[in-house]
């Protein structure tokens, strides 16, 4: 089982159905020391970046995924993003996609 922290399109129900062929069950959470970048991927999609201000936070949703679903998320995000492991405000250790 994997945890994935999302802050953008993967929170959208129609995207979840397209990528995972099901609706994900998640809970609200946050990530400290990151911010949403002013730069967008392909001029459109949000991406987060680390910040010097450890009090800054990104709010989002954390979902539980199985191996195959995490692989589908990797494919969906593509090479513009890279996946890193982070500790969320809740204490959950999760994957999150940041700018590659």
C-alpha cells in the first residue's frame, strides 16, 4: 500500500475515473516547507516546490493506492514531474509529485 499526496488534478473525480478507473477515498492533509510554484507545467498544471520558509504549507488530499495504481499515477504525471517521499502534517509518509 502507498500513500499519495495530491494538490492538483488528481483530486478531480473525473481524472480519478480516467486514471484509476475508480473514485479514490482520501483525507485532507498538508505538506510543510513547500509552496505552489508560480510556474505551471505546460503553462497549465500546478506544481509544488520546496521553500526556505518551513512554515509555508501546501494543502491537499492524501490517498491510499496499490502498486498498480501508483504506476498509473506515474504514467499520468509523465516526465515533467518526479515523485519524492515526504512526511505530511498528519505524520503520514507519502509520495508527492514535484517539478522534474
